[in-house]
């Protein structure tokens, strides 16, 4: 729904400005006569003007109200969005400055036309044909059949116990798991194979920790079967096979296209990201190396992850990724369904060196307290379809080491939480113990919160430390 510049007021400006500094600087520009020219279109759906700048050329600034939300454009080099010039022209309007009526500038007209064409294209491609709808329903029916097989496996385990997985029965169960590949249920198939492998290892060498892990896998499989069946039945009964913001779609073999993510609103324009950690995780359950990076969005503070999946069998054909440094300016950031640490992806970006202000921005985005962070993590971990750990950015006053066993302890405002390594990050606590002491006071720690079944306790696995001038990766 289009709007006009008449909606501009102080409250709107405060909601659109990226921070208080942008508001302060914008007011200075307006009060000092920074704009040389000011224009509005006849319908007041666009205001634009020329503003003095620090460079040789003046800046062309505009705010477009013709879409669902104001669109800011400026020729200045600032990566802040909207920039102070964009906020300043809003103050020019609020302060009653004269805006002459003029035609839409050619460059804005072209950009409007491009947006309109994209909307038309998306509207056209988003309408599923009768053939595709029938195919989607057929696939859902097939998946329901596959869930019956998975439920049979779960039922057998409950009735006969995990000790029944050995010898010939192990071969039968593996064959059952392989059949799930014909029913478009790759995640359930992977869990089943992991249960079978863990049970075989347990029969050879009993281990309490492995028993706990095996129980957790069985609970995960049972819950996945139940939730998947409910999801499919609702889809079929409502005759609605449209895509939704749910992790079940991928868990049941769906592959998202970027256009589909945009269609359901899972994307963000003009994102600023910084990588906080990177690690190659050997995931035997999915038979793949997963190159995982954790990133922070400097505007929202959200911790997201990238995953480059390289199956063991075809790893040599897929380009490997590595640690990324600097700040990434991303025009279109796509976000996959999920809770904390959504997976993200992009196709184009501009990379620049980090500045001191960027470290300060990261430190300003930590959780309020250790308790608040753990509470969020617990709610996430309750979902049996979520990852076994979730990354949070903790503030800390100091990191100390316990005398009895040397494990790390994070301290902040009277709260403490123990640090412990995981199978995916087995050395980070050791690395942390040799970090210079000055880095262990007053900073932020990116860590994965996880529940240790054997000790029945929440721990944090440290991944990196952020100070006022550096990011120190521990893995």
C-alpha cells in the first residue's frame, strides 16, 4: 500500500533512524542549511534534494513513499542505513521547509520500474500450477507412508530395547532406514542411521554417555515423526500446500529456492554482517563436512549461521569455505526458517576492513545477562527439531579458571556459568586457557549453549572473544 510524505513526523523519524547519532547529525544538517535544493513530486510520494557533503560533489538524497515502506537512497559513501542525509531530509519536511514540485528524477524512475518488474515476476512465479499442486500433494502422501516405517522403527525400539539392534536385526534396521530415502524423509533417515550406529557401538563397549545420547536421539526421532505427521495432515486437510516459515519443510526433504524465501518474507535488504567464528564440523549422521560460520547482524544483533555442506562422497567437487574477515555489506540477505541462529545466505556482497566502531557495535549487542541468555537458549533447545546447541553472545566482566579441574568460568554481574568443550569444538577451552589475561576482562564471548545429559547441566562452549579492538577466534 503506497503512502505519501504526509506521514512524516517526529515519531516516524525516530523509528526509521538507525541510532541516536544519526538523529543528532541529521538535525545539525537541517539546522545549518545543509540542503541546497528540496523537491517533492506532485503526489508527494517522493521527496528529494541535493545536500552539501564533505567530498567534492554534493549528495543526491531521496525518500520514496510509493511502496509499502519508505525507501531511502543517497549517493554518499556511508554504509549506515538510512544515512544521516536521508534522516535529515525528513527533518527538513517536519521543520516546514519549502519543497518545490518536480518530476521524478530519472534514476529513481528506473529503480521504481525495476522493483515493479520484480514484483510482477514474483507474483507470476509464485502462483503454483495445477500440475505442481498435484505433485506436492502426491509427495506429502508419500511422506506419510514413510512416517509409518519410521514409527515402526520407534515402536520396535520401545518394545524390544536398543540392545535388540545387533547382528541380523541391525542389518534389517539399516535396510528399513535406507527405504526412507524413497519417501523424501532425509532427516529422519539420518537420525535412524545414527541410532543404529550408536546402538552397535554400545553393544561392543557400554558407556553411560552413549546411552544418554542414544536416548536423546530416540526422543528426537519420535518427536520428528509426530510433528511431521501433524504438519502433513493439516496441509492435506486444508488443501494448502503453500510454503511456510517452518523448519519442518527442510527436515522433510524440502530445498528452498531464494525466490521462495523472498516470497514468504524471509529476507532483509542492506544487511551488515561480521563473522565471529568458523569451524569445519564432521557430521557423521549426515555423512558430510559442514563448514559453519556464525555471524552477527550489526543492526539487529541477531546471531545467524552459514553452512557449506560438503558430503563425504562428493566433497572434492564442492568449493571449500574458510574464515571471513572484515565487515560484509549485503544488498539482499536471505534467511531460512528456524529459531535462534537461523541459516542465512547471500549472492552478492561488498567486504571492507573492520574499524574500531564496529567492535563497539558488536559489544553493544550482547545479551542483557547470563541468565537471560540461558533462558532464551533453553526455550530453543526444548524444540527437539532444533540443533543440539545454540550460539549466544554473552557479556562478561572476567573469565576465570576453576582450581579443581581448570575449566573456564564466565562471570558477569554476580552470575556465573561453566565453560565446556563439545565434540564439534573439542579444543576451544584449551585455547581459551592460554589467551592473554587482558583479553579475559570486560568483553563479549560467543558460545554455544548446550545441555550435558550425563551431568544434567547447562554449559557454554566458547567459540570466540570480542574486545574493543579485536575478534579472537578460539577454533
